């Protein structure tokens, strides 16, 4: 660790792995530090502080975290290295073995980095591992890194304890902010120029455990927020996506017809092994209900392949089930062994080569479904919210139902809703060009 005191007017770099929730929390942490005078380093600047917000959803995620820590430390060798997030929460001793790490903070302690950096006693040459804890405090956050899209954390933690998952260990029990406070944060995002807010959390449909409110109450309150043009609901459990919510989205002018729903397996036997809280019949009904009242809705589905107990026959059931559903895109994950999970007691296991083959089949199905969905959008009018990113003199944005659109770069379109008719579909890049 550096031996100089941590004072304002220093520079910090941030690196975030994993979910949108992590990105929202990193953004809030960055704002806290900026308020204390520690600004975000610009490209090419040498940083005094490096903060890596980690993920631990799979063994591959752990590996990427270790690589990122080493790479960033090499780029900023004199900087104080702080590692936080789920990997730090679950495996602090393993993180401590990485050369160059100065401070380890668990998932619920990210914002304490500010206190450490402003504490003059934090100058010695030893590794500091803050006592890792799983508390019940909800720490609000809202990403402000993108002028167009904000990520508003509305909920944290999970009470489900699925057999393959360590999230309850990494994030703690389900808890949430108060609707009144979250509405204020959304209003602030609107005043700062944000046009779209994505509602994030670990299990957002479970909203209300801390405050006695409901997720539906939150949606109704946010729908009245001024200046925000569009809200999106991030991943929500199928058993918590009620018909009441779907009907509300269908009537709302601000909530986008875009749903991200975890299935994880299309085999009822595997769903039981996973300890999921629904079956394929409920899932099918949910998808068909969406399509009946929101026919142009984009539906993304999470699937895990190669879990313990997933026989070839059970995978065939998953593939057939998905082929029969009118979804838009799959997010495919290969099962990864997680220490401390109940899934480790399940047999048989699936070989890495078989996991790869199953992933390949589902990804091919996903591309087929996505192209079919895009073709159905040809000739339809939609508002597109264009982002500030510029690549090869092109700019990009998304429709309300999450169709990607490419246009010649026009600065005047940045962060504006532009009404377009989707006509020229580039099937190779899966994007509409206007």
C-alpha cells in the first residue's frame, strides 16, 4: 500500500463485473468519493485509488475478477487497491492472496470505502480485510454513468436459496428501499437529464419485505415521475410477475414492453432439483399472457445448462419447451460449481464438453428466435432513445421493446426519443438501420 495519507484531489478508477446492480452501486460509490474530492480518473491518467466491484456467480466470474484485479494493479502500481462485491464477500481469504490488494470489503460494505480512504490511520503496509458481514441494511444507489440510461437499485438480497445459487450468501436476505425515497431518486435522475431508468435488484418482484409495500405500488408511484420518459423492469421471477403488473405495463405510457424472466430449466424435474418456485406450466402461461396483451413485447429468458442432475433427457425437455415458446432471446449460462450450495449433493454431473454442446444448441435457438422477432418488427413505428456512444460514425439506441437501431451519427439525437419506422433490418448484425 502507498504510505501517503488519503486526501481530496486524488483520482480513482472503477472496474465493475457482473450485474446491473453492481454497476448502479459502483456509480453511487463514485459519487460519494467525488463529493469528498476524489474524482474519477480520465483515460490515460494515473490513479491513486482503484476499486474493483466483483461478481461471483460462476467460477469463470471469479477468474475474471482475479484477472481484472491484477491487470488494473499493473496499470496503476502505486494506487490503493480496494476489492469489494460478491467475490470479496464469499472468498475474502482468496482475494487476500492476490498481490497488490490493500482493502477487502464485502457486498454490504461497499460504501465504507469512503471512510477508509479518508481515515488518516489507513496508511500502514498491511492488508486490511474488513469484517465480512451479512446485514439487513438497504443501501440505495442509482447509476449516473450514462446520460441516457440510469439503473435504480430498488431491492437487494434474496430469500429463495435455490440449490445452485450463492446470492443469498453474497447479498444477504431480501430487503428494499422505501417507495418515497426511490421516487425521489428517480426524480433526481430526471432533473439530471436521464431519460430512461432500469429498475434493478437481486429479486425485485420480492420488493416490500422491508417496508410493507409492494412492487406494484412502486411501479404505480414511479409511473407518475416527471421527466423520465421510460422505465424498464429488469429480471423478475415468473411467479412474481403478476397479471396485475402485466396489465399495468400494457396501459402505461412509460413502462416498456420488455421483460427479462429467468426460467433456468424447461424440465420440471430439474426445476425441482434447483428448488425453483414454479413449474413449466406456470412459465408457459406467463409468456402466453404477455404475448396476448403485449404482442410486440420483447421477452428475454435466462437458462442454465449442465446443472447437476440434468440428464440428456431432461435437457431435451428444456430444448423442446423453449422451441415452443414465443420468446425473443435467451441468456445461456453454463452451470458452475459453487461452494456451500445444496446442488453439490446432486448426481449425476455433466461434463464440460456436454455443457458446451448444450449451450451451443440453445444459442442457435436464441439467434433464430431473435431474428424472427426482429422480422416481425419490420414496418412498425417505435420511439428510439439514442445513446451518446459513437462507433464508426454511427450511433445506437433501443426502441421501447428493446429492438436495437443504428443510425448515422447525429449529435442532436443524443438522449432524445426519436420516432422511427423500422424498415431496414441487417440480419447479419441483428440491428435495424435508419
